[in-house]
């Protein structure tokens, strides 16, 4: 009874129910939505968001936010792409090292600005959002890396694999999800991120290394953006200085917030975020099928963020009320 | 006597160098946005023309292709006092005021590769890559030949209001009424907003909604690449034929692996080449910006200024396929 | 190496000052193994500061510490933890989003970020700790929503789990039920018998007497004495804590008491306070005593409209008033000097004059535009009247000492010329000399015919200043004691709810 | 125990209050000084980069391109001083302008269409205010949400076609007053009025007090909710006005009007020394910063520098501005 109840009140259950209802509703109207092929479409749509969302979740749990993920994705993808184009003699898997390394460095810079100068992450990353995008233009001389330069082995990772022909990119996203789950649930530092976000001053008193952890979450967010960057090259076959990753931050934040991660820090689960990303993927795949013009998508993302905020607030409120009672 | 002629010679030299310097006109081309591979080739046309004839060329472009982002760049060129502004406009009407200001200063404003439809009076002339009235028909013929003139076809376009694409789509729906295409049916027109992600989901939705689909026309470079990728990834290249307007550099792989048999475009290079020559000739008085007047451009021959002060660099689309694609370096 | 004679902790010459204000001076203290040592003193006497230095929360300005005879540095709480020193905070610090079990173990100084979290083992151990303490808390539930007593138990459990040599309990019993207190004492005695040392900070003499072996008394940042508890009687302890006879320390005003200015009837805010009714007359100082968390501040906030009550009536000069926000309260002639100056009193970076005139916009800006001359005049006048010591009225108030900041806040409200003044712990954290000035001012204000409601946790302050003392416990009024009958014991008895209940039963 | 704390020993008296700072220190060590110096440096560098830069007419013309953002940035400064932030004004500009243009294009008389646009701006401000004040949600996240929402709605209303406005409505930037384009005049007048309000009225004073310590402000009887509501409504309304000014300048309205303007607005406020955590900042600072930003971007554009460099410079400027502001404030406050 208690177990049933606790499952029912969980945020993840709510999102899962929403996904099922959405799919059924769309499926009633357009039966082709409930096909294996459509599942493939959705699963191919979400891996990049999924990968970046896991990093963003850690940042949000630690009471920060990272708006620069799209630009980090773009810059690291560009660096890897330029390596493919200008240094074809280097084996292509090195591109992963380049992209992830570049992303990690950019994330580390975000983290350093936040910790060293004690600046609010939202302003810092608003600045680096533009800074990194500008750097992308500068390093690339504003030129796109064309499809022919992206190694076909890399491109095929988004198309197939020996395992039932399910593309590698899906396994990769799944791997990152599992890794994130293990990290947040089963490592000391993972739990310390939650402790830090839950009560920063208490965390400091309890000897949690606040600065190091802040650096770590931003670096992870950057590294995962870098991974998503090279997978962008794999998925779409090109890297463009202005389009690649542009506006990505809104999708990612929408997914993470709807997945139940609190903007006040300390709260969030990997399964929740995963379901949040999938829900967004279902919406994105359903819209064209239903003939809803793409122009509505911006408004839908905005509305989703606000609704998620309201849900977060009503969930929090009970907790806050009980806290206030004992304080004061 | 000798002395006098020496002086004359000297002044003549001085005059002629000064005149030479003055003769070199300043052309600037303002692209839709930076990082757009299409403009690399177009810019190359300008650059190579200006290496041969008397012009200085610069390329600038805003970071985003948003309606107003080109305005500060045009203002800056007015301030710099350039002679010719060539521009691929991001908006059919938001630039009217600043174009007027430029023309009031005696600057020639030419739109290149796209026009400000409905506001033609605010620019001097337009250079279009081909005769846009024929694009629709050409594309329908292309897809028809690929699917054996039988079956359902659909269009994957850019944005709902993209003026050029809409003009071509109108041409397609006119052309398909031809009895030759009686067995072909245009079942849907969808819009991918020139974003790879959106174009992909729209293409996937097309395939789901119309299982009998035989052909897709994507008259936009982003759309045709995204559509090709969907077909490639689903492995249905033999069932669904994708064609449209694409850049060889972006389509090469798809053509080589058989995903796409053929697609079309024109030469962006020639647009730049022609624009530079025309600009110099206009400033030198060798050509007149009047409907019906003609002028010579090396490699392109005699060019005529058509109705509405518009010029086409080539009369019909170039078709790219496995045989010829490696001959193009853009 | 039998070193049971060597004190566990020896503190020598420990001094601490904050921003130049000295709060602890040259404290020498030895803590033995296997003893429960009480630290007593008024609020601000320095006992908590001393405890926090031991726990690595603060670093001493001067002085040395040694552990088992060896000199040690305790730069941070983690270092203290590693040395086996645990501080149980007055207000439990916890991570509301983490489980009880995690709260128990976090901060033990685990090495290795990527080490596995031993969930099963952790849960088992947490259950064992909670069983030992005799409390039934599901250790897998999140901390959020636990009662404060349960949170306190978790804190104590944490100290036990980490196998500490020195456990510092800073007023641990305030939120506990008598049964929980008994359990706690039982555990404390057991720990002592195991050879551990416990520092017990409390205001409750009977608890100190019941539990502790030795007692150290602090006053004004100095250590006054350390004695076995049996060698002192209550009067001695109070004398040592206060330092001089009460009458000398404070004086009674002689205002004439007039009509009822403020009347509260049946005020209720569920979860905070229930059915509060009382009257305050003109020229009267009414004290509101009770333990921290009894709901006194909440009542004041409700009257002043900061968080209005759900039921009940407030009457000002006999007429019922509807106060939804502080603005309304001010319009009805009320003023409220809040408890936490830094949080709800001062505008730290703004000038002293802006701080003083903040509540009387109408006076400095008759038509919406600020008249600098008037503002300066008003501020300078207040500075003179209340003897606020500063370099310039234009300097940020944050540059002033605590006492002068508090004077400025009082000045702010006096400019509003209120009929009813609510003071919430007005002398907390203020130097003793300035305190005396405050007592004079409060007396004067009553003499001017204002009604004053004084919330204070310092019993001597209440006893000396007030005409009547109301006492609250657990959100209810438990006693109303006229000045003549007021004693520390009576107030204390009413303030501790369980004793009250047992007496009634 | 003779050492019992004698309360006011001379040493203690010295700690009663820190000595006051000299006047020059108060007057000069402030972020606005930094902005002014940067402005002068920027003008010199820009003149050096391009001979075409130093022309007052050109600078004024260029300023009209940013005047709408600068106008909103003035109000945004007040919002930030009050301890909140609003990232949605640029989207608000687009949505209110789209509604206005759509209304007049569908035959509604101009005055009513204008009223619709302005009311829409107010309503958007009110929605932000509701979520921030009544529901107590953090304004930064709320307005990131409404930033996306408002622009999305504009896109739904207008699609991606542009809507023309009547000819007589076009060209506010071409109308000159004393040789100054009207948008610049509006900006200067607004700066004067808002500067006076912020520095000289109780309303302005209370904005600082709320931003410094909202709890204390509430305890002092300041109607914090009402003031914040006023500010959110004001920025909504001013955004709508800015939207229409943009419509007049461009002659047409599209959903992407003012896209990305929030960064420029925040940048103007930050560069002007507005403290991101509230309680500090001046209209003068934002006024100077608006000119600084225009000089920087115009200077780079007229020198035909890559726009990429501009993005980079803007990003760096933002970060440097907050670091410098924080530093200066930490030095002037002990």
C-alpha cells in the first residue's frame, strides 16, 4: 500500500503518465504515431538533448544554471569538425577527445568565473553563451564544415549498429543516462552535489568542498555538451558556426525542469529528466504529424517551462510550509 | 618645350594615377548571415571578378539572419561611402528605409540571389540566379522523371512565408496540371523552417502520414539535405525519391551512395561574378540600368536587363547527378 | 600511556572578535574526559562563540587549543569532525532534500569522491542509531517535513554515529518533549560513562543540575568561573551570570498607566499560535517571554501585518483594525523593532539617514520629492537624541556597530511617533553599556505614554523592565504574571510547556 | 573578575563606527566612472579603427538602431535595482508590435490598434508580475519562460511574414528635433525623467531599499509588492512603446523584431554599474553604458570587423562589467 502510494506520488510517474496519455491521444487521431518507426523517430530526435540534459541537471541541482550549453556544443563540434577537415590524417575517434576536452575546458571556465568571482551563474553563462558563439565564428572563420568532411564512420553512428541496427547514438545516450544515474545515486560526490544544492551553508559546515563541486558540475556540463557536439556532427553530418547548438539551452532547460529538477537546487532524479526529455521528444514528433505548424513550438516550450515552474512550486510549497513552522 | 612637355607628362601621370584610384569602385556584399556555405561560393565570384576589374570588394554579414540584423551594416556602408551595396536581403520590407537612405547618397543598391518582392521600388536592380518563373516547372519535371511520372509527391519547403520558395511552389502547382503529370498527385506541402531538426521531423511525418509517397521536392538547401538523410537512414532510397535545390558540397555524399539520384541548382559563383562586372560597368557608364538594355560579361556573354530591373545569371537550372557532381567545387 | 588525567581539551587565552568587536576575551578552560560540562551565561555572553571555536566554525583571533595535551589547529568543521568533535547546532542544520540516513553520515569526511555510497550499510547503521536513541523515524524518508525535535534527534544521532570524543550540544532540549529530554540525558550519561566529553549549553538550571558535572559561567565575553555543579546554588549561578544585583543593573520607570492602546483577542494562525488574547495599556511595558520557537515573534508579526493571523481581532485604542501589511499597522500608530537586525532591520549598504527615515516617507517628501534638508535635519536630530555614534549620517549603516545600528532602527520608528511599540529582542547582540542606554530609552518611551510590548528571552530584562509578563509556550499563552509576583522560576515554569502540563495534571 | 567588560573603553569606542570616506572617494570610486572612462576609450579606439566613425550625425543615426533597447534598459535598471530581473522585454516588444500591426492590418482604427499594443505590453508585464510577486517564483526563470512564450505567441500570430504599417506611421527615426532623431530624444527625456524619479522621489528611494533588503523594507512599511508590480507594469508598457518605435523605424513588423535584445538590455544595465543582486545602480550609468555599447558595436561595424568579434566582445564586456562592478562595490563597502 505504502509502496504503491509512494510510486504514485512520484514525479516520474506523473511524467510517464503524461507521455502515455499524449501518445494515446495522438495515436487515436493518427494511428501511425503508435508504430515502431515512430519510436525510432523519437529516439533519434532526443539523444543530443538527453546527453546535455544530464549535465544541466547536475548544474541545476547544485543551485546554478548553465545557459551556455548550446554555444559549448557548437564550439566543440566546430573544433572537432575542423580537425576532420583540415587534419584528415588524424584518426577520427580523436574527434571525441577534442570535442569532449574542449567542452570540459569551456565548462571549467564557467565554473571558475562562478566560484572565483562569486558571480551568479545565470549572468556568467549568458555572457559565455555569446562569448563561445563568437569564438566559434572566429576559429571557423565563419565557415561551415561540410558533410563531405565528416567521417562516414562517425555519421553511421547515428544510423546503425550491429545490435538490431539500433543506431549507436541511442546506446550512447542510454549509456550517459545510466552513468548519470550511477553518479548521482551511488557516488559520494554525487550525493554531495545534492547536499550542496539542498543547503549550501550547511554543506560548507559539513565539509563539502563547495568550490570544487561547483567547478565539477560545470565541467561535466561542458564535457557532455562537447560529446553532444561531436554527436551533432554525426547526426546531421555538418557543423555550422551559427546554427549548431543555437537555442539549445531552452529545450534542455525545459526538459530538465519538466523532469522534476527544482530550480531551487537539491531536487531531481535521472529517470525524471530522462522522461522529461522523452516527453519533449514526443511533443516535437507529434506536432508535424498533427499538422501543427512549427511556428507554435516556441510558445509551447515557453508554456512548458512556466507550467513546470508552477508544478515545482506547488510541490515545494508543502515542504516550505513545514520548514517555516519549525524556524522563525 | 621639353620642359613643358615633361611637366605635362608628370601632371598627366599624376592625374592618371589619381584617376585610376578613383576608378576603382568600392563594392560591398552583405550576406544573410555569416557561416552560410551558400555565400562562400557567391563571394568567391565577387572576389575573383575584382581581381580582374577595377573594384575593391568586401563581404560582411550579421551573425543571425533576422529581419533587422542587416540594418547596422548598411548604415555603416553608407557612412563609409561605398559605391555599390549588393545584398541578399533578410526581409522583403524591413530594409526599405535604409535602402532609400543609401540611394539618396548615390549608392547603387542591388539585391542578389533574392529580391524584396513587393518593394522593388526601394532598390535599383536585382540579380537572380535563374528565371524564377521556370523553377517550379523544372522541379516538377525532375521529380516526375525520377518516379516515372506516377505517384504521390510532396514538397518540403523552408519557412511558410519564404517569398522565393512560395513563388516556386506556386509554379509547381501550376505545372503539375499539365496532362503529362496526370498520374502524379501533390499531396502535401510542409515547412522545415530551414532548420535541420525541424526539417527532419517534418520529413519523417510526411513518410508516416503518406505511406505511398513516391517523391519529395525540397526547394531549399537545408531541406533537401535533411530529407535525403531521412531517406538514407530509413533505407528507402528506392521507394522515395528526393530531389530539390541543393548545394553540391552538401549533397555529394548522398548522390554518391545513391540516396539521391539528381538535384538542381544554379551557380552562386556566377551571381557574384556578374554583380561585380555590372557594378563596375554601371559606375563607369558602360551599362545603363534600364529595362531592355544589355551589357557584356566575360564567360557569361550578353546579359539583358529584364522587366522590373531584374537580371538572371542563367536561363535554367543546372542538374547535378553522379556523373557531373565532381566537376563542381562548391 | 594512561592519560586519563590529561584534559581532553585545553583552551588557553582564547579570544575572538568580529569586525573589531571583541566577543570573547582570554578564555582558559580545561575539559576532562568523561565529564558533562555545562556552559552557562546570558545571551551574547560568549558561550556559543566558544563552542563554535572548538567545532571549527570560527577561528580564534588569539589563543591556543590542545587535544590530549597536543597542540591542535581546528581550521574548519571538517577538521573538527576528524578530531572527533561534533557540534549539534541550536537550530539543526540539515539537508531537507536528502534522506535521514544520508543526513546522518554526511560530513564524516569520507575520502574519495567516486567511492561508492554504501546505501544498505548506511541505512542499517542509521536504523541502529535511531533505535538507540529510542525514536521512530523512517531513515529512508527525506529530512524535509520532520519536526524540529526529530531533526534534533537526527543531529544527535549523527554525533553518535561519528564516534565523537567531544560532543557539543547547544541548547538541545528547547524543542524536545520531557520524554525525549530524558532519553537524551540517558544517552548523554552513557556517553560520559564511555569516557566521552559532552559540552551542554542551556538556559535551564534544573537541566544543568540534573545532568552536568561541572559548570563554567561566561559573562560579556569573559570566563567568570568553573566549578563543580554541586558547589553552587541557583542564586550563586544567577549572580555569577548577571554580575551585579538586578536593581542596580536596570531601573524601573515610573510612567502612569492609561487606557488600553492595543488589544488582541483570539488571535490564531494554525501551526504557529493559538487563541492569543491580551491588552497593553498606554504607558505600560508588557513583557512577552518564552522559549525560542514558542511563537512570540509570530504573534508580533501577525499584529504588525507581516504575516497576518487567520482568526482573531486586533483593536487599537478600542476600535477593531484590519491590518493586512505593515503599511496599515504604521497608519494605525504601531511600530515594530524586529528581532534579527541584519535580516529584517537595516539596509546595510544605504546611508544612516536613509535608514532612519525609511518608515516616514511622508515627512521627508511631502509631495513625493525628497527634501534633502528635511531628511538631514530629522536624521541629525535622531542621532543626537539617541546618542548614535557615527562618523557621518551619509555613511552606510553597515559601517556602524551593532548597538548603534539598533539605535538607528529604533530612531526610525520613533520618527513615526508610534502609540504602540513592539520590541522583539531589542538588546540582542549589543554591548552591555549600550544595553543600559536602551533600558533607559524604553523607560522614557513608556513615560511618554506609549504602550510597549517587549519580547525578550532574557529573564532579568523582563523582570526588571515590565509591568506585566505574558508567557508563551508552543504557540499558546500560558501565563500572565504581574510585576510584583514575577520571578525567574515562575516565568520559566510557564515557558516550559511540559512542566506546565504535568503540574496541571 | 575585575576585567568584567567595561562597555565603552576607548578601544571599543573606536569600533563604534568606521570613519567616513573622503568626498573624492565617494564621488569617483563608482562604476559610472568606469563606464565613462570606457566610453571615452571606446570613442578613441573606434576613431582610430575607422576614419568614418567620428561623425556625430552617424553616431546619432546608429544610436537610433539601439534606442528602443536603451529605452527599455532604463526601466530594466530600476527593476534590477529592486532585486528582480526581466529578460522578456525584447519578446514583449515583438508580441505587442505584432498585435498592434495585426490589429491595424485587419482594419481596426489606428488609435485602437495602438491601444491594443500598449495594453498587450501591460498585460505581459502583469503576467510576469503575477508569477514573481503572487506566486513567489524567481523572476530570472519566470522571464526566461515568458521570453520564449511571448516570442512564440508572436510567431503564432504573425507567422513568419511581415506585416506592414501605414506610411504615415513610418519613419520616427527620420524626424529630427534640433537635429537629433526623435528616438534619441525620447531616450534622453526618459533618462532624465526616470533619473529624477529614481534619485529624487520616495518611489525611487524605496526601489533601492527593496533591492537592498526586501524583508527590512517590508518591516519598514514599504509596500514592496505594489512597487514591484509598478515596475513590472512599467517595463511591460515601455517595452510595448519600444516595440512600436521599432515598427515605425522598420515600416513593418515580424515576429523576430528585437530578437536577442534582452542581452543588450542586460548588458547596458550591467555596464552602467547596476548591481546584479539589487540595491545599487543609477540611470546615469545605464545612460552612459547605452552610448558605450553603441560606440563599440558601431565602431566595429564601420571598421568591417567580423560580427563574430562583436559577439565575443559583448560576451567579454558583460563578464568584465559584473566583475568590475562587484569589485568596486566590495571596495566601497566595509
